[in-house]
C-alpha cells in the first residue's frame, strides 16, 4: 500500500529527491513538500546576487512548480514542531500533516542577537531573500550620501558580502560607503594564514576596514558598540555571525547534536526515529560532524533519495560518505575569487571564473527540471 512521504524544506540536499519526485508517485506513494516560499535560493550565489552579478531568477529553483508538475503537493508554510511519536509535523498556520516517512532539509539561520525581526536597516545574510531588500536600500542610500556599512562576523560570508557591496556601489556609480567588518579578535580564524591573508588583502586593497579590536558589545539600528564601549554609527548593518541549524528539532525534544541539528547516523537517519531523515545544514552527523557548507548538502542528495525510497519500500539503506576535502572558492566581488583545495591556493579572476562556472552549471542542471 502507498505511503506518505513528507519533505520539510526544499533545500540543497533535497534537489535529487525533488527532481525524481515522480518516481515515488509512480510507485503509489504520496509526496508532500512544505516550505515557506515557492522558491529555494542557492545561498552560494547570494553574495553574487547582492553585487548584481546574478539576478534573483538566476539563483533560485521553482520548488512549488517542480513538485506540483510531478504530482506532489506543496504546502506554503513553515514546520514549527515535530510530534514524532504521532508521526505528525505541525505548521505555523496551526495545520498538522501526518507522515510515514519524513525528511528535513530546513537549513540554518543567523542568530539575531536579541534584535527584533523588523529592526530597521539590519539585515541577516540568511534567508537569501533578505539580500534583495538590502541591495535596494544600499543603492538608495549611496545614491545620495557617503554612508557607513557595518558587517558583524569574521567568516567567509562577511568577506563575500563586503566585497559584493563594494562591487554593487562601484557599478551603480554611487558614493562608495565606508565598509567595516567587525571580526571579533581574529578575521577568518578557522582558515590557514595563507587563505586569510589573500582574502584580507583583497578587501584592504578596496579600503574595506577589518576591525579586530574585540567583539561587538551591542547592536541597534544605526549603531554598533564595541566591547571597549566605543560607539560606531552605521547606516546599515549586516549580521553574518555564523549559522545555527533550524531550531525545530530542539523545540520538539528530538535527539540533536551539540549545535541543535537533528542527530543522524551514517544513513542520514535520526538515531531514534527510523522513519525520519535529513540533510544539509540542519543535521548533525553523529560520527563525523560536518562544516555547514553547501558542498555536503549536495553530496548527500543521492543517498537521501535512495534512503527515502528504501524506507518507503522496506529495502536496505545506503551509508553516506562525506568524501574528501572540498573545493572552497570565495566570491570577493569585482570579478575576483580566492580558491583553496588542499595545497592549491589561487586568487584573482580565474578563481572567480571557476566558481561562477560551477555554480551556474549546478543551477542549470536543476533549473532544467522546471
Ligand atoms: C552568504 C553565504 C554564502 C555562502 N557561500 C557558500 C559557498 O560559496 N559554497 C558553499 O558550499 N556553501 C556556502 N554557504 C553555505 C551554504 O549556503 C549552506 O551550507 C547551504 O545553504 C546549506 O543548504 P541547506 O539546503 O541545508 O539549507 P538552506 O540553503 O538554508 O535551505 C533550507 C530550505 O529550507 C526552507 N526552510 C527553512 N525553514 C523551514 C521550515 N521551518 N519549514 C520548512 N522549510 C523551511 C528554506 O526556505 C530553504 O528553502 C554560504 C552561506 C551563506 C550564508
């Protein structure tokens, strides 16, 4: 008898499952996909969209369309709680959806540091949709005055966002803002010195300030206050302080890793609930915790598809192998990239060209299904 498969979030790890959704339907199963938007944005190209290298349409997948075209149901809503013992998921609208097998690819979020959701001129780098609003605001303000833009966080996303703001204003012919990255005590601290200095130099050459005087004490619209008490007036503030897995698992009392991600075994399956799976930023792989990068979400695709089918059809599960060290390329704006793969380190136009090629190819492959 047919079963009900529910996918929560149409993120990067569900791409193959979404592309092959018809195969579940043809085997007599029902599929429901839950997501807060009809589209899913590829965050790896988000900074490039902010800098206008890409249009929003170039970096998004039409999730709803792909699901409905293949005979699945799409619910535009957010999952807020999992009632695991009842095999039900509760949505923000109050509706509950029952399942036989469920898979989570609900991503991660940037902690808002106690700031209200509607704090004026403060933008988190996720969800990527927010970067479109930020882009319009930057263009509006820099058309009139020299402004200050502050970016909280000292990791790759703050580097990419700052470099792409620079590109955006340069290409629009606006007044270049003073851009400051508030990096805490050390910029790009997770990376080796040679990578850090390439990224740093690329930003410093364009007069982007990297502040390592200590952590920011408080943030409010228009102002960043450093731990020394020094106030730094800012017209626009970006939050790029690192991501945390979707809080839904903690809120539901499910077994999680230390970061709050759904605790899964080598089959990408919840350690307590065999009918529950997940991939991407929202999981915590028990034996080998993974970096929160799209590369792993993409690598999980075929295993997640196979295992969801196996769970529905009672066939053996396949283990996930995270694979070797991954290729890292940062989009620094201005057509420049910084690339690292094991011992290879490259910066300049070629590095960006490679990232652009890989990202566009990935998008084309899955947009073709639309
Ligand atoms: C600015 C920036 C740049 C980055 N650049 C790169 C890069 O160049 N290369 C790289 O490998 N990684 C990069 N990363 C990291 C990478 O984007 C993430 O690891 C990747 O997005 C994880 O994919 P995901 O599908 O798990 O999550 P997401 O991309 O966050 O997708 C989650 C999906 O779930 C949906 N969703 C959210 N909450 C709910 C809910 N409650 N119910 C239902 N659906 C929900 C969302 O709408 C979304 O569609 C970058 C991250 C950022 C922030």
